[in-house]
C-alpha cells in the first residue's frame, strides 16, 4: 500500500498526526510542525492534534504563527 493510499484511507488528518508524532520522536521538529499544522487546517477541532501543534510550535518559537492560524480558522468558520 502506497503512502497516498494510506492517506486516502485515513482522509489525511489522523495520518498527518501520526506522521507528525513520528517526525517529532525522530527529532525532525520542522517536519513534525508541518504535519501537525496541515492536520489542524483540515480538522481544527481535534484537541490532540492542536495540542501537538502547540507543543512543537513552542519548541520552535512559532507560537504566533499558530495563533494566526487559529484566528484565520475562526474567522472562516464564522463566514
């Protein structure tokens, strides 16, 4: 099964979170951040994914980017 097939089966969000966790434990914080960020844009109400993003963002000093993302998602949800 190719990665794209796995991605489609899990519809992106859970697999992106898993990839982020794996990248985190491998020490690839930028890759982990990118995976969590994309997962949050796809499913902003999943608290576990959001917490993973926040935790990595703190380590990378990217808290303001996450705040900006959440503000944009809140505005979009009101439209």
